[in-house]
């Protein structure tokens, strides 16, 4: 992690800009990415739970797809 | 008769060693042309080999006798009798028949009057006289009959019978017997005969037509003469039939007009037949052609459509199988998950022992919904995959944007998976799903942030907007957990601030960036911390 960049800030900014059709302030992308990390954490956690329930080893596409809608709804503004 | 001719024929034929064919031939000969037998006849009617016969001829006679014995077995008594009748001198019988025919009275028909018979009988020997008298006779008698009875004359069925008698009266009795004899013998002997005769080669036919003797020595001439002569005179229909058959086969098998045209081009005469047949068959051919023409295009569209269905079908099956394999409990849990509950709640409250009825009811609807979702997701995944390959993503605002690096997303997912105790194993297809989910997340987040910034009268997204968004999420999660963590809300407050979350998740350089603008961040932090909520925040981050 030390020598590695956590995330490409410019890319995240571009993505949010494209979707919102708005300019993104200087450090807002950090908070955006924090939100994204929380989302990913929630998604992966629920996917792993789903995988365990389904008797699957590891996280599979099925489990991820099953919990995607819920996670997205949970993080909707 | 047959026996009479044998000695004469047998001697020349001895070389051919085919007595049976000779026997048949002799039967076919006309009685008048036959010579009187030189050799004597035995009491049983068998020929005795003439004294002039060579040893070969005697051997031939022996074989003939043996074959006759084999052919005329006792069980064929009927034919034996016929043979005996045939054996009796034919001239005598013919003469007797003629003599008797004058004296015998023909069977009186219902229409004919008794007066006719005397007129007919003496005149039957001459056909011309018969014809005149028969015509005259009935006329006279008809006058007489008119007085007697009109009814018997009315039925005309009797008239043709009389005519037949008149025309063929002379030959009737002897002809029938002779013809029957010849035919029977021919059929009986033909069982064995003709093969040898034909195997002998041209010799068999020499006797049939003496004029072709010269031809047999020159095989080419013979072939040509037979081929051309017979085909031209006797068997022109053979070619016609063959052509017709070919034409019909082509028509029946392949109804396409192109083939018909080909057939016409190939042969002139065949073209005529080919044309005539379809004209007659017009209705049928048209009916046959149409279904073929329709069937071929009808097959193609399903081919085009099938691959799509095939692509979808296995996915549906996989989903359904997984559902089946997962069992009822999973489905029941999923239902509650769909209602918006958090997974922890599901885990705690919903144990595998659920009321089976409820779960079953829910599963039916749930499966369908999930399948629909999977359909939509599949399509979107495909579109996303295609777009990802192209590296061109266009938002709804028409702005092109890059996609998140898969490596970064995978690293994040693996880190979180490890923290959540899933060993960090993520299948590649799961990574695709996660990428899709993250893409949707950013799309949703952009729309929400846009709405917040526009609501605030700004055209730029600030951290305040993001923190508002996060607080909303925190609020939502807090409402879910409020029942559990009512008392602990304010204690956890300090740790659930966005800054605390950021310090927990983000590296130090990013935290420095967050801290760099102290006033802004402090404001946000105050707002976030001052917000009444975030109890569940800690749980979400921790668990």
C-alpha cells in the first residue's frame, strides 16, 4: 500500500463529472472514493454472506449479483 | 404332332444337346407344315429312336423321355389328360369336328327361334354364306316371331352370341383345345427350357428366323440389326418410357423450374415430355413447390433467433439450478433481503428453520423476479462488457468517461473480502459483477451528487454534498439499527464521523488531503458529527 496509489483520483473525478454533468471540487473525490469504499465493503460483505449461505467457496458472480441491488439501494441518496 | 416332329428336329439338334427347346419349338409349329413321322411310335405314344439316329440322338431321346417322366408326374393328371388329347391325331379330330359340326345343332338361345338352327348349320363351313344367311334368316324369322312374341326378341344380348358363333364357328372347338395344349405345354416346359436355349446363344434363334443365319456369324451386324430393327419397329416406346420415367422422377424429386429447364436443354424429345408432364401436374407441382420455398426461409429466422435464446437459456438454467441447489431457506432469506433488511438482521432473525409454506410462496415470485433481473443484468453486463472492451463509456449526459481500473477494484474487493472472512477468493465472473456494480454505484452517486449540488445552487460538487450523501446512508443504516443500538448512539458518535471512517479506510496522504482544507473539513465534520445519527456506522465499518 505505501508505494501504491490507492485509487486514480483523476479517473474517479472524470467518472463523477460525466455522470453528474457537474464539476467536482478539489478534494471532494476523496470523500466520493470513501463512499465508494464503504459501498464496496458492504457489497463484498453481503456477497460473502450470500456465498456462505449458498454453500459456495468464495465470492461468486451469483452472490454478487444477488446483493448488488440491495447495496445500491442502501447507498442511494 | 410334337412327337412326329421330334425325330426330324432331334438329329440336327443333337449337337446342341438341348432337346427341350426343340420340343417347345415343335409345339409351336403349325400342323400343316409338319411332316409325317418317319420313326415309329411306341404303344405309350413315346417315340422310338429311329434306326438312323446317331448315338447322340439316342441320348437326346433318353433325356427327353426322362424329362417327360419328370414333368408329367401323376399329380398333374389334368395336364396329362390334356397331353393325351393332344397326342391323338389332330387331323382326325379336326375332320371329326367338321363332320360333327354340320350335324350337331348349336345351343338354342332364348332369342333365336328353332328355325334358325337348320339355316345356320349347313352354312357354317363358309363364312361368306353364313354372313348373308344369318342376316337374312333372322329377318324372316323376325317377321314370324313378331306374330308369336315380341318380348323374346327385345333382349339384344342374344344377338352378339349368335354373331360370335357365326364368325368363329369353324375353328372354335379345335382351336381351343390346340391353343390350350400349346399354352400349357409351353408354360410347363418353359420352366426349364428357355435358359438353356438362350445360354446356347444364337443357335436357339436360328430356327426362329432362318433369314438371320447370316447375321449370327457377324455379331456386329446382328447386334446392329437387332437393336435398330427392333427399337425402330417394336420398341420405340422403350425410349419414350425411359425418358418419361426420368422426367417424372426429376419432377417428383425436385420441383424447381430450373431442373425442368435443364431437362429441356439436354434433350429435345425429353423436353416435350418434361413440358407435358408439368402442364398436367401444374396444380400439384405448384403446391409442392410452395411449401419448399416457404420452408427454407422459415428455417433461417429461427437460426438467427436461436443463438440469442441459447445464450440466455443456460444462464436461466444456471440460476434456477443454483436456486434449487440452495434450497428453500436461502430463498426465504433472500426475500427478506429484498425487503431492505440488512444481512445481519437476516442472519440473526432468519434461521434455516422457517415456515416452509411462506418460503415456498415467496420463492415462486422471487425466482421470477430474480430471473427478470438477471435478464436485464445480463443485457447490461453485455453492453458494459462491450463498452469496456471499447474503453468508451458515455453517461446519460453524453460525456465520455473512463472506467475504473479493474486491478484497483479487485484489490479493494479482496481486502474487504479478507476482512469479512471470505479468504479473499473472488472468481473472475464475480469480479465482472463487482465492476458492474461499482459502475452502477458511480452512476447513481453522480446523479445524487448532482441533485444535491443543484439544490444548493452550485454547479460544483463539494465535499459537503458527498458528506450529505454519506450521512443519508448513515441515517438509513442508523434507522435500521436503531432498535439495537439505541443507547450506544452518542457514544459511537465520534468514531462514526466521516473523518473517522476516512482515517480508517483511506491512506494517510488522502487523509492529509482531506485535512488540508481545515475549515471546510471541520465544517463537514461538525455537521456530520453534530447530526444526531450515526450509530450503525461503526457496525458497518467494523463488521
